[in-house]
């Protein structure tokens, strides 16, 4: 069983065509895969940019909230200091009134004030 030269040439050409088609299909599949990866990467980049923007907004809001809290804390400290100053003025006025009033026992009043502060 010998094959004719024409049959061998046809078989070789068919194999070459099949290999060429296989290579072309493999390249095409690889190109499609790479394009899909590019699309996916672009989607990830857009999502990352959106998340970064959201994170930046949240950070700015947190910074603003922290600044307001600090201002409120400082205002509360100032009010506390003012209240303490007013309390000291009131105590001083009470002491002065007690010193001036001949009907008040100054030692008893001082002991009473000390016990109420504790």
C-alpha cells in the first residue's frame, strides 16, 4: 500500500492548513482573553477611583467633625472656667458679706462652705 505523491502532498497541505488554523484560533483566543483582561482592569480602576473619592469625602467629613468637636470641647472648657470664676466671685462676696454682717459667725460659715465643696 503505497500512497501516491499527490495524496501525500494533499495530506501535508491539510496538516499545514490545520496547524495554521489552530495557531490562528489560539492567537485569536489569546487576543480576546487579553482584551477581556483590559476591560476588567479598567472596571477595577474605575471602581478604585470611585472608592478613593468616597474615602476622601469620608475623611474630610471626619476631619470636619473632629474640628467641630474640638471647638465644642474648647467652648465647654471656657464655660467651665467662667463658671468656676463666677463661683469664686460668689464665694468671695459671701465671705465679704459675712465679714460685714455682725450677726454671722464667720468661723461657722467657713466650716459650712468647706463641707459643701467636698
